[in-house]
C-alpha cells in the first residue's frame, strides 16, 4: 500500500535521510571543535562519560597527506568515486534483473 505522504513514501526518502545525517554529523563536529578545542573537558555523567577534544594523526587520517603532487585530492575523491560506483552499480543490477539492458553494454 503506497504511503499517503509524498516525501517519506518516495524512494528519495533515503537520500533525504542521508542528507539529514550528514548535516547533523557536520554540525556536531563544528560544535565539538568550537566547544572543546581551546576549552576544558565537559563532564556529562561524572565518572562515566566525559567529552574531551583530541586529534588523531594516525595513518588512516593522514593517508597520502605528505606525498605531494595532489595525492590529497586522490584520498578525497576515492570515497566519492566508490559511493557513485555503488549507487550506479546497484541501479545497473536492478535494471539487468528486470530484463532491461544496462546502458553501458
């Protein structure tokens, strides 16, 4: 039975949900940096939960950062490429399973 709400009943609802999650993620990171970068830690539940600002300079976060030659752009574009590949690959599999030809064949 189709939903009566045109926004949340449509397949695009997942893109809207993803957009909301990304915006909330970015907003929470901006808030955390503003609150904790130069300030003290915040006790949420004493003895159990405390917010403290920390930076991670580990290998996963500095991948190709000192290689030079635009490799920083590579590490930024690779996740975008993989996301697009998964979306279009999924669409192609659905088309092929429905008996429709895949556009790039």
